[in-house]
C-alpha cells in the first residue's frame, strides 16, 4: 500500500500506525518529527503531477483542508481519493478508524484507544466560559459554527461565542470581537502563529490563553494528550 496524505494530522496518524505506507505528504506535515517522505506542496496547492508520479494506491484528504478542484484533478488522473469530514471529536475517531483501515492497518493502534479514553471523561471546570477563538489576523478570523476545534473546546468547558454564526470561519472586525464581551480569548499557534507578543495586546483586559494549535485542531495521535495539554493552558488563565 502506497499512500499520499494531504492532511498533516492524517499524515501523522498513518506514519505512526502503518509504518512504510506513507509515500508522500504536504510541506506542512511536520509530525512525526522524523517523517521522511516525498513532499508534494501545500494543503491548498498540492503538486498534482508529483502526486501522480508517486503512483499511490490512495490519496487521503479532508473536505475542509483541501480544495475540491485539486481533488477532482487527482481523480481525473485515475487516483483513488478518500475525503474525510471531521467536525467533532466523535467524528474524528470514526474517520481515523476508516482512514487507517483504508491504508492497510491490520490492528487498531494503541494511541487511538488512549485518545478515546482521554476524551471519554475530559477535565471540565465547574463553571463554563465563553470565548472568542481567532485563527487569523489581518484580517481577523475566528471559529464560527460547526468546527472540530469548537467541539474540542466545548468538551473542555469553553463555549465559542461565535458558534451560532452562519459562517464556519467568519471575518469579524476587532472592535466587534471585543464588544462580544467574552470571558477569555483562545489564541492557537496555528494556522496563524499567535504568541505572547502577537495577539494578546489586541484584547486589553481580557485573559488570553495561548494554546497549541496541534492539540486544538489536529485529529491524530495528539488527541491522546490534547485534553490534558489544552485544559492546562485554559486553566492557567481562568484562575
């Protein structure tokens, strides 16, 4: 089985669970750290010719991270493309199992069981909080409705203020974000790399939690430690 992955979290899942199956991955596929495969461009601009030249048995993609025209081009070239949809933690587990089976896994990986156990009873504070969750600035974009990261936070006691917005990733002016009066602001380090010096200064007087984007948005082996890592970062600013 030869697999090309166009999704960083799925690249990590396949590399950890089906050694040797991954033949290609995007430039953004950074885990596992020792991953050594042919790089095929970005998630939004994959090099179709390079992927076709690898002659994979399967290309794995995601309906949110990858563009429909690129997936159509791969199918037109005769490749089999499996497209995942992940908008909640339970859905992530179902899709991961489906992907790993399609990639030739003969047994369920231990990390997947550990991740399901970790999310069966995640640490939740006694009082819930409302949060604004920017994912980009210039322009400001935040989590909106029906997102995996929003579901992750909700399971940890943090409700997305914009969960009812008609868009999944709305552009919202900064003054409107402030006027929403959230209890806190959650700032991940991807896709935009918010840092202590880049992000919190835009929300004076509000507690800002700098969190790992990999633990907030990736669905793979990082799910096993995500409840502990994220809850620790959130708890640190809610005291």
